[in-house]
C-alpha cells in the first residue's frame, strides 16, 4: 500500500513514458480479452441454440408419431398440444390439417422465438387413406438472450477488475524497475557541476556484472565516463590557469 501511495503521490501517471506504456498495455489487454471473451460468448450462444434445436427435435420424435396415427381425433390432439406447452417449454404449438380446423395450444408473443414446421401424414376417418398435415412449434428463446446478457455483464465486470489490477501492478513494476531510476539519473544530470564531479551516481539496486548489464547500467556507465572526462578536463584547465599565472 505504501508503494501505491507513493505512486499516486508522485503523479506517476503524468510521466509520459509510464503513461504511454500503461496505455499500450491496456489497449492490448482490452483487445485480447474482448476477442477471447467474444469467442466464448459466441460459443455459449451457439450451445444454447443447439439445446433449443435439440428440444424441438425431442418434441418431434416424441409426439409426431402419435399425431400421425391419431390426427383425426381433435380431443386427443388438443390434449397432446396442451401437454407440450406445459412440459416442453413451448410457447405455441399447432397442428394444421387438410380440410379440418387447426388445433393449437399456447399463445403467440412478441418475444424472440424460433419456429419449426414438421410435415406429416395422418390417418383420417376413411381406412388406409392418408391426409397431409403440419406440426408447427414455437419455442421462446428470450432465456437464451437473457443468459447471454448475464454472461457478458459478469465477464465484463470480472475482466475490468483484472485489467485494473494488472494496470496497478504494471505501474508499480514500471515505477520500481524503471521510473524511479530514471528520475534519479535525471536529477543527477541536472545537478552535476564542476564542484561535484567526485560524486559518482549509483542506483538503489544490486550491481550487475558486465555480461548481465541492462540499459540502465549502460546509462550509468556512460554518465560516469562523462563525469570522469569532465573531471580530467577541469583539472587540466585548472593546471593550465595556474601555470599561466
């Protein structure tokens, strides 16, 4: 927590490098998370629709054979259709028959739904004579979209929290590894003069061997060489002035 306080107290977000670096990380993280989450949402959406299609096929397999055999019996058809609406999550179902009234159960709604038509042939009052008919089914898919919206909201909240944690962690890491050292180097370079050429710059971190030196080590060594060269030049200039007096 102390590091976080120092981070915001020093207005690290206003430093251009830290700001750009964090912004790039955020953009890449958001793009990656949205891409992967979108694929997951689409996959979940397809799975829910496959379940709805499986439900419709289940209804067809369980009821169509009975309807084909007893398609002339209005009372039986009405009972079957009412059972579909009660137990099979169907909002509306109807049996259309040639030259006979339509038998239906349930109600049409303005909800989102999918519909399927299954043609069949049924036995009429005349023995061995088949008549054409159609079983029409409407299944409400509002729940599919409601589940998708819930998953999107939950996913966005969770990913937003992850991105926030990642951002704070990156800022702290950047401050610890780079920003504080750059600030010390800048202050050293601003305050160096001929009276302080004996003071050598050192960073608050373990010294690295030459073969493991990073960019900051190279900067420190370059500044140290500049300090030594200035010190030699100043001494040479001072000796020259003394010899001329």
